[in-house]
C-alpha cells in the first residue's frame, strides 16, 4: 500500500510540476527578459512536449519582443491549436496581455500580406480579431486582402465593421471610397472620400498645431518642404528648418514622431484629393476635378498622374496653355521617355503660336518614340504651314492621311 501511495505521489509531483525546460523558459522570459534564452528553452521543450500550449505562448512572446512577427504569429497559432481555452486564459493573465500578443497576430498578418501570402495573413488576422474584436486594424487589413482577391462584398463587410469600431478613421473611409471608385460608382465614392478628407484634416490640424505653434502663418508654405526633406531622408536639413524656421529648439530628434505623422497624414490627404479629382473627372465636372488635383500637387508636386490629368484639363477644357505647359514640362523632367507628355508639351507650344518649338518637340521627342502618331503629324503639318514651309506641311499631311487609310 505504501509503495502505491509513493508511486501516486511521484506521479502527482511529475504532473503538477513543470519540466525544467519550462521553468527555464518562464524565468528567462518573465524575470530576466532574456528572450533568446527563453526561446531556445521553448524550442527544446516542444521536442518532448509538443502539445504544451505554454511553450508556444512564451515562444510567441519572445518572437514579439525580438520583432520576428511571422514566427510570433506561427507560435501563437500553435499555442491556440494545442489548447485554445488555456492559451486565451494565459494571455489574459499577463499584464496588458491582449494588447501585447495582438501585435504578434496583427504584424504577422501584415508581413504575410506584404509578401502576398494571403492565406497566412488571413489566418493570423482572424486570430487578432478573436483576441481583440475592438481593434479596427485587423478588419481593415482583412478587407484590403479580400478586395485584392476580388471579393468586394466581404471587403465591404469588414470595412463597415471597422467603421463601427472607429467611425472617424480616415483610412477606412478612403478604402471604401476606393472600392466604389474601382466599381465606377463615382458619386457614391465621393461620399467616402469627403469623409476621409474631413478626418484626415482633423489629424492634420492637430499635428500642425504642434509643429507650427510659433509660426502658424508659415504652415502652408513649409509643409511641402518638410514632406520633401522627410521623403529624401535629409534629416540634418530638416533639423535646421525645425530649429530656425519653426523656432523649435527641440529639433528633429524630439519631433521626429510628429514629422512622421505629418508625412502619413499628408500622404493620405493627397491620395484622397487625387481620387476625388478623378471621380469628378469621370463625372465630367472638370472645375472640381482640377481643384482637387491641384490640392494633390500641394503635397506631392511630382505626382506624375496628378500632373498629367491637371495638364489635360488645363489644356483641353480651359485652354490655359501656359499652366498646362508647366505640368507637361515637369513630367518630361521626371520621366524623360513619356512621349504622351512630350506630345501635349508640343501641343501647348503650338497653341501659344511657338511653332518652331512645337515642331522641335513633336519631331525629336514624339515621332522618334511613336513614328506613326497621326495627331502629332497633323499638328506638325499645320505648324510648318504657319511658318511658311508648305513642302514639309504637305509631307506630314500626306503621311497622316496614308496612316489613317491603313488603319481602316
């Protein structure tokens, strides 16, 4: 009887007491914050106890601390698969456990999305939703994936859920607008783009109030310069601007987060303005289209698409040739082989009666790239006629007529 009692006691102690490896993992993880050591202990422990959820949850926590997001997500999924109830209970017991472990699932999903591994991304993001159903980020990313996969209804459902959680999130409003824009529902898309603009501007006002507290009158002038320097990673110049022009002695290091926020907000705003402009463009409301495209160029003066559409509207609708010329000239500087921009640049010179310059551009920059461009030949024929070269005018006229016949 005593032997049986002794055996039972030993079995109880064996079952109740964690293995030495789990003890090592716990001590290294919780007490010492020695994440590589805790990770190694978990990996060794999993070999002998592959169904012990705690190895996986500690391993996931280590990977989060080491910013290894996909391995973190994989480990946490295995922990839930081993024992979902205990894994959830264990996470909730940790200080700010939901917030901390949510990171593993969310950023693991984000990195998988960026690697175009959508099935993995969706798996991790669904766990993120389960862990914290009140965080809108997972819904937004799931919706983005579903939209990429062509499941518009599923995407819309996720975005609507995100809006219920965070109704003032400009990114969600923009993304819904983008889906409607892609579906050519331009009127409907404008509703969401307008809401996105409203909430982006609220964020913009908050961050610029901090940065321009000493010189609010310089905000409009200096924001594009700050964005340009940040994009180019010219941090020393940015530091000088902050100290001298903004009068903030703290400099770039202290205000780096605010500058980054400003960049992200203006990026969102510029996209919002651009697609609002294109929605109006497709609705044949060129005045409003141009208004919003110009707003895009305030923050992104070198956005080729915004320059192109702005130039086209200035040229075709409003006959503002000098302004259109500036847009197309800038495109040719940014993208030397864009014969479409060269074509319109030449056309602008033609309409300003700068015929020799128009001929030079259309011959040297357009026809060399597109030798059968009938429109360019038509303009060349008339440009040569205007300067009195009837022979060349007739040559281009005959070429264009021949090409038109061949097309038929």
